[in-house]
């Protein structure tokens, strides 16, 4: 995170040496700030009043960084949980008052600060506006990235939204997979994909919104077919006209494939009929469509 120094905030000076890679993670636990390494995770003791706060506990975090001695990154997850009890996360001035001293803190210790934030539930709009709370959460950092499921396949996307340090790089893709790390322990890890990513964060959000909309339409179309064919076969034209009247023409074609609707003629020159297969009758009855 970066920003101008706040008047009256503690002044920090940049260290000249670059520390070795080690990670510091702030996590929403009883003792919320953890120092992680390959074999241990000491923490800053939690204050009796509640969770640690970026307003009051930067001194304690600084002492822990000096104790570990080779910290490179501090991760705060989620950043909104450590703003302090009296901070309104939707007020720009209040959020900036907390984040600007954090930028000085990072500069003094020559470390990176990564703040994790959750997107709003609405899957529409521009990526820069998707973070819950004030726009200061995306205005203060030097870089903003957005993680989202790829609606086209099973991978996930890590996409640049803002880069004040230079030109925005291409996005990355990854998968969350598992492996056995000991006899009785299975752990998750990130597997980065080498396939190129050309989609932008805004485009990925729009595609996700369309996928949700299409999924809702598909569900309605499945329910429609279950209802209209529940008592037996119907004329295909009758079903199609009813679907069109409900605004489900396109979705009904996809729902027909998903339910494996059977099309047949009772006579060689007869009309096409649609009916549910036996397994679809069962799934419709059990609400498994």
C-alpha cells in the first residue's frame, strides 16, 4: 500500500538493505497477527480489548518484524477487520487516515504490504469498484489485483486492476489442487497455469455475471420442462411455444440437452413429441435437476 504521509503520523525512514524472503500474515484469529516461516508461526499477543488494529498496533508489528529479522511481506486478511473499531470503512477520509501511516511503515521496514479484501456480492461493474467499503481501499495501494473463477473452465484468474508502478502486466491463471504431504495429511496448494490470459478484470467480471444469469435461466428452463412433461409426452411445438411465452426459448434448448429429453414420432408422418426419460422423472421428483 502506498500514499502520502499523514500529518502527525509517526515518521519512518527507509532501510537500505533488502531482507530475505519470509512472510508475515495477519489472520482473523484470537491472536491475529502471525509470523510465518518454514517451521514456526510466532504471533504478536492479542490485546485484551479485541483484535489487533492498524491504528494502534504498528509498533508491535514492527517489533515482531525486527525479531524475525528477514521479513519481506506482511499479509493482512481481511484488511477491513484490522481498521479499528471506530473507523467507518465506507468513509474515504477515515480509511485513508489508517492506510497512509501503513505506507510509511512499509517504506521504513522495506517490506511489501498485501491487504486482502472481499469483493461485493454484486458480480457487475468495474473491478476497481468491486471491493467492499470505501474507494480508498483501491486508491491507496500501488497495485490492485482481482481473483475470480474463469467461467469458461475450471481454472481461476489473477488479474491486474491497477498498477501505479508501470504498465499493467497480463493476467495469470491457476488452480487450487491437493497433494499428500505426509502419510495422513492432504494439503492444498496453488498450481500456476502456463496458458496465456488475455481477458481483463472488467471482462472477467462481466462474463461471470452473464454466467450467473445464464445459470438462473437454465434452472428455470429445467423446472419448466419437468413441470410440462411430468404427465407424459407433449407435442414439441406445444412445449416450444410455452417456453417462448415464458422467455425461455434459448434456455429450454440447453435444458433439453441437460435433461436428455427424448424426441420421437408416434407415426412415420406424425408430429415430433418430447418426453422425459425415466431417470429425469426421478431427478425432477427429487429436485435434482
